[in-house]
C-alpha cells in the first residue's frame, strides 16, 4: 500500500505527522494494552486502525480494505471478563480457564454464525451491513461497512441532551422496519442503546453491534448481567431463565427513545419491578401525542407479558391510527339503502343508562318516519298472513298475536314520540335489546338487510 493513511479517520494524509482532517498523530497515541496494535493486518487484506468503540461484547476498530481501497469497520469478539490479551506480546486472545473458556468457545461460534445470517440483510437501511467474517488470533472478526457519523449518544449530548419526539420517531422508522426482518430470521440484537445507534450526517440511523449479544443472553450465567446496559436491558436479561425474544428488543428500543426525548435514562428494569418511578414523557413537559406516549410506555412495560410482543405491534401502536373498537365500517356505496331501511332506528349520539351510544359512526339525528313504521306494520301483517296459509289453524293464530304485539310496539313508539338509541354492533342495554329482538323475530329481513343481503321470502 502506497497511501499515507491516518489511522484514526482512514483518510489519506498529504504530509507526515498530524492529520489535517481529524488532527490525529500516531506519536501521541496511547494504545490500550488489550487492543490490537495500529496497522495490524487481518486475513491478509484488512488493516486495523484505532478502536472506535468498545463494549461488553467486543472491540470495534476503524479499518481499511487493502483490496477495495475503502474504509471499513472491524468488530473483534472480545467478551470482557472472559478473555485477556497483552498486545505488546501477542495478538492472540486467551480465554480464562474453566466455564468461562467453554462459554467463550460457544460464543465465538455463535458470533460467526450470526454474522452469516446478518450478511443476508446487507440491503436493509437500518442495519450496518456485514461484508466478511473470519477467525484469527484465537477469536472471531466481522467486517462491516463503515458508517460516517456520530452515535445517538453523542448526538444527544450535542443537542442539549434530548430531541423532539416527532424527530425521534421519524428517525427510528427505517431501523424498526429492518429489525422486523432480522427478527423473522430468528436473530435478536439484545443490546440496543443510544451508543449502538449511529446517526449519519444526513440524519439516517443504523443499528450497530449485532453478533455477540445473542451469545451472552443465551449463556445462562448470572454474572453476565454486568455486561448489560442499565436502563435499556429488560428484566428477562437479568435472569438466567428469562425468556427472551423480539419483545426484548422492543423494551430496549423504547427505552432508547424515552432517553432521547426526555434526556433521562430509565431506571433499571429489575428496580422498576419493586418501585416503578419511570414517569410519562408528558409529565416531564415533553410534547408527545397521547397515543404515541401510550405505545411507548407499553413497550417499556417491566413484565414481558404486558409489552408489545413484536416490533410490528410497536410500530402499529406508534404510527397507525386504529378505528374505534365499537364501530362498524360501512361501504359508502351501500350507505343510502341502509339509511332508507334503518331510518326509524338511527338516532344522534345520546345517553342511555349513562352510556353514550350511536348506531353509526357518522349518524345524525333524524325525525321519526311514521310512514315507514306503517310500512313495517303492513309487512309484518303480510308475513303473518303467509304463515297462516302455510301452517293453518293454531300457527296462524299464534303468528297473528305476535304480529299484533309488534304492530302495537311500533305504534306505541310513534304515539309516545320515542326514539330508541342503540348500538348496531353491540347491544348491551336490556330495554333496547328487547326491541331489536322483536324486530328480528317477526320481521327478520330488517336485521338481514344490515348485512346488505335481501332474502327471498317464499
């Protein structure tokens, strides 16, 4: 390689010494003893630069692809507390003996396996794409695209500690869509937090650090709780037998958004189980829509069963306006004939037994239609006559009595100038239920017409 690259930003320097882009000088660089030395070559084609991130699961370096001449990011599997390395002596990672060694070996295999799975999602906008993976120095590496920008944690610090909810939700949409696809493949991030989300100069976001998180969550070792990020890890990640799934990422993502809009890191989930002092954003004078606030807080529910079980459900709660629970959607093309048949039942929104109800979502108060009631009474009589011809004798007499009762009920409603107030799809009031049942019993075509099917009377 004949380029004079800065080991911090991987831009070509025109002169030796200080980088004119980022101000970095190799002579002033103090390397951590467990980090790989600058300009280490991995897999014969990737040059290692400065460490740009480190967490409980590994170390991320800026790098350079010697074949393609592009910047890359290199993630090294280095679980804190399970391995050691003295880079002045060797680049090889040495695991501690006993159970920790067994866990490290298992985690390394899963680290690579998940890299293989994530490589399929290179086109997803909210996920950093995987370009390569391999094992070397006794551990494993993932080569990823290098994302220009700052972490959400850094962005918040430069924005006064918080951002507007509308901006946060808009930023998270592509990330959520990408997570949905990743979850379908059976992969869970388990380490979502502000320092694992990169914000590009264009305002786009990408989720970092996929790979080792699954291994740690599956270890069954309570000591791994120290590797979790307080405030963002749900309670099931603190338990050796905690059931984890997409709902685990739901909690972490909602906690991250909560932090971004309030500037406050949520109380640890295990502590919230005893004393939940996390308050709604609106109580902190955050301008957020009530429906979105409700969805956000549900996503942060301490108990798994009370949370959204998938990112799809969370997205629907945040961004979709659901129809009211007790309403009926009506085809506009069929609205006119329905109104004609139901003119005598439609009323304006009113109160009955302390409950406000309406027949249709867009109904308006209408006067009683005496002529139509008379038509219904006549129709009932015709039905009765039909029964009389068919059944003869006692059946005709019984039908006549029932018909008289229906006509009497209809006439009484007209005479007393009453307007029944019912709910079309959920009749709960006893008096109203009786009236509707009578109509259904003696002239069932009226109820049938509510589904827009006119039956044939034989």
